[in-house]
C-alpha cells in the first residue's frame, strides 16, 4: 500500500501541477476562453489512463498462468523503465517545467483550439500512462487482490490534488525540488523491488532460468505474513524466497541508479547571445 500511495502521490502531483500551471497561465494572461479546450483534453487523458489500468488489471484472468506471469513480468520491467525515466526527468525539469509549459501553451494558442486540446491531453496523458502501468505492476506484486494498491493510489492522488490546489491558491509553499528528490530516492527502492518481482514472474513463466536457485530463504526469520515482513514487502517488494537473479538485479539497480540520481549536477553556463 505504501508503494502505491507513493507513486500515486508523485505521479498525481506531477499531473496536478501541470494542470495548475496551464490553468494559471491562461487565467493570468486573460485567455480564459482557451480553458474550454484544456478541460476536455485533461478529462479524456484521465479517462483513458483509468481505462488502460482497468484493462491491464482485470483482463489477465483470461490468460493461462504462464501467460499471466509473462505479461506481468514484462509490464513490471516497463514500469521500472517509466519510473526511472520519470524521476530523472523531474529532477532535471522541476525548476523549468513551468516556463516550458507556458511557452508550449503560448504556441498552442497561436496554432488553434486543437493544439491546445492536444497539449493538455499529452501533458496529463503521459503521467496517466505511467501511473496505469505502475498500478498494474503493483497489483501483481501485492498478490492479495487489488484493494490495498487501489486504496494507496487513491489516497496518494487525492493528496496530490489537494497539495497542487493549495499551491495554486498560494495557501502553502514548499521546496518542490526537495520533495521530488526525497520521493525520488524512495521510488528508486520501490522500482528495484518491482524489477526483482518482474524478473521472478518471468522465471515463473519459464522465460528466464533460475526459479529454484535462491540467494536466500528467510521464510522462518522474516515471513511475508508477519507485520514486519508485510511492511518490507509493501515498501521494498521483499520476497522471503529470493532467487539469485532477483537479488543481483535489486542490488545492481540500487548501486547504479541511486548514485546517479543523487549526483550533484551543475547548471550549464548560458550561451552568449542565447534567448532568455
């Protein structure tokens, strides 16, 4: 549930911030008429994302066990790619996203209503697609139905909408850069767990070898049905019987991605004569 809440909060806040930036720009520049094209684009993007998540989550029951595991493992790896790209992109874009979106909206208004609609749809739809795929991967790894992941996502998204609205109204202020950095670190560990679980699915589908070659078996020391085992599973996708492939992938992902994410970046010097 924690990992679902975290991804719902992170993705929901990104999408909500995009919406608030676009709306605020149109309101402050006295171009409210364009809002009638923004809201349909956002609505369709949200509905499409929900539809994709529902289709992925509830139609796999028609597949055989091996097909379910193959699909689940493949989408888990896709989700890890999405989340990894997202945390690095937001680290880079968190300071410039507002100016970038305003510029794109300015250009879209000059082109026409359809461009405004498409910009709104694509800006929110990208976040929605990532959320749908990650939701499916989280449901698969939960192994206990969809209730807890769904509750976690719902809480995270509602909290994100509230935070974005308060930011839009100027009621609260906080460092978005630090927020995305902290949640980014947590998501690195969540993504590592999803990667390990996805590889295990592919092993169960007989697509990858080593299903019965364990790095460790902690069934007696840290059973998954204990409160601490459930906590570890909820945050890090802990598996009491972890294969060598899972363990190596988890460690390698953390060892590579976390230092790269935490690496201090220095801003590039502005080019002489470049436009502001």
